[in-house]
């Protein structure tokens, strides 16, 4: 299953289960919570880090669908944009010098 299909399946599941499909602010908060859970699993070396990362991806795809974005297309565009950027290392930190 590709990312576009996953996004649609995740949305379908939300509709079928009666999960949030209208409150964008709530969805951002839930996404933030999942990122925090993933970090906690990483920090504590828990065995379920993979599931927490999957939850982050699920909430991100759901939010993208809610807002009308095809996340797969947006990721592809961003990858192309990032590939063209030029960075310079200054005092051990990479700084973008051009797009």
C-alpha cells in the first residue's frame, strides 16, 4: 500500500470509528501527544517505539487529509526543494545559504 492509499485508509477508519474529523486544533494536539509518547518510548528504551512512531505517522496523515493535502505529494515536493538547497557549516552548525 502506498502513502496515498494509507492516508485514505486512515481517514476511512476515523470516519467509521467516529474519531475527530473536523477539529484541526484538536488533531494537532493529538499529534503532539503522539510525538511526546514516541519520545518517551525512545528515552525509556521501550519496546513499543515502533508503534508510537506509527501513531505519529497516522495522526500526521489524518491531519493532512483533514486539511485537504495529499501528504505523499507534499513530501515529494519538499524532498525536491531540500535537494536544491545549499548549506554552509558555520561554527559546527549547518546554515542554509540558498534555496
